[in-house]
């Protein structure tokens, strides 16, 4: 997975990022003022999301309410979220790309929830070559 993300990172060399471990710690801090934005498709989000994440549409509709928050953006590995993070930073927002995306989140055994709000070990990936989640997670594509 590190190799795949290293290739993605080449595209976003100077883009601020946050690690899955740091997001986990941030999410455990009740005083933290952050928002998590999932830029994956509806089909991907229906399989699973990182707890507390909102979709890009919801985020955009309520943009003014997030002006002073730390914004963490993710996708599968960090490519789509990298582009979205860049656009948010160009608008002056405090945005960070989640390094290695939801796949990196699985590597710290991060919790995932399905569309019914129940814990799941399923994670959407593009195709078999992208099956880079920890083996106790179930790849869906």
C-alpha cells in the first residue's frame, strides 16, 4: 500500500496531509474542531465510511459552517481527495488529504460503518489490484 500511495503523493508533493493515526487521535479528542469529508461515489460510500464522515455534496451545501474547522478529505487511496483538498486550500480553507485514504485507515484497524450505521469490515476498492486493505477487511468492487 505504501508504494501505491507514494505514486499518488508524487502528484501532490506539497499538499498538507494527515495520517490515519493522527485522524484517529483527532477523532478521539472531544475538543477537536474538525470535519471529515468523503469524496468517493455514492456506491462506494454505501459499502462503508469512516465514522463521522460527510459526503462532498453535504459539505458544499454547508460550506460556511466549516470555514474555521480543520477539514480532512479522503477517498480510496488519496488521489481524488488530493485534488479536492487542493481546491479547498485554494479557497483559503484549512484542508488536509488523508494519507493513503480509506485503505490506509484499514491499516490501523480503523472502524468503518455501512449505510445503515452498523460497524462493517467491508471496504470499496476499484478492482482486484487495489485490494490493499488489511486482510481482515472484505474488498468490494
